[in-house]
C-alpha cells in the first residue's frame, strides 16, 4: 500500500510489542534502531491486491491477515494466514524479485503493521547476513506450509477437510460463525459443494445452519468424518 494519512511513526509501546512478537528484531541492531512507520487497518480492509507494486517490507504487530488467490470468476482460495510474528512469503519473494503483487491480502482482524521501504529492505539484505538468513528461513518455512496445504487439497476429501475446519473454528456453545463462501475459500472449493455437505449433515442431525452461523450438534460424527 502507498503512504497515507494513516501512516504514523512507531511509538515506544509499539516497539516493545514488535520486539515481543519478533524476537529477531532485538537481535539485529539495524532493525531495532530503525524508525519504522506504522499503519493501522480494520477487519475486511484490503492491504494489497494483484497489480499493485510491492514496495514495502512489512512486520505485522497486531491482527490477522489472510492471503488469497482469486480467479476471474471471483472464486477465491486461501493460501495462508499471517499472524503477528510471521512474515508474508508473497511480499518477500516480490521484494527480492522486484515483482508486483499477484495475490490479495485482506485483514481478518483489526490491527496494525509497521514497514520499511524497499530500498531499506535491499540494504539490509546486502549488509546483514543475520537478516538475510532470517528472510530466507521464513520463505522456506512458509513455502512448506503452502505445499502441505496443496497436498491436503489433492489427497484429503473435501468432506473430511470441511468437518475438520468446522471443529477447528467451533467456539462457545459449539457455534461456528462463518459464511459458506468463506468456508469454500478456506478449502479451495466451490460454495455449492460446501452447501451440499452442510445440507446433508443438517438432514442427518449433525448440525444446524443459520445466517452466517453453524451450530454443531454431533461433534463425534464430525470427528469421524474428519479422520
């Protein structure tokens, strides 16, 4: 994203938060003493999208960001989420290769990130072996997660993955607050397929669907489907 009126200098309390979620910051003097810029965001806000230039090295201090692939028919597939303390592999690869964004990133929760410009990122990559290793290690770790996710899509049936996802997201009183389109994006499948399984399970008394909610009735049955 380009600079905006929301960009502020990182305050000391945010520096402390950043050091807590990114212990590596405290170990690298060039990063701990850097004057980071801060930008806040709200749930549902788009942080970057295909075609935009990737010109920032960003560190997520608070919130959750999801990175998705969307096709021309507006179907989406979740690639991964970014939590505080994690780097975005897509941004890192684009910065290194001087490419634009090709995926879309959306805020899942309110939060903030801090950033340094592309020139500063390149300086750190060239001058600090510690920073260089940290970046490459993050790319390798996140890439393995993405490969594992695609392996699941290839070898684990959709109904098993859907059952597991509902169990994972189940909250108080066995409720799952999520839209069917969001479930489909997480699973990398069509909304119609998700709807078909949910309807079948509702007829079997396994769950009850509402507007943006799913009430789990028979957890044991979902566990059997998931495994």
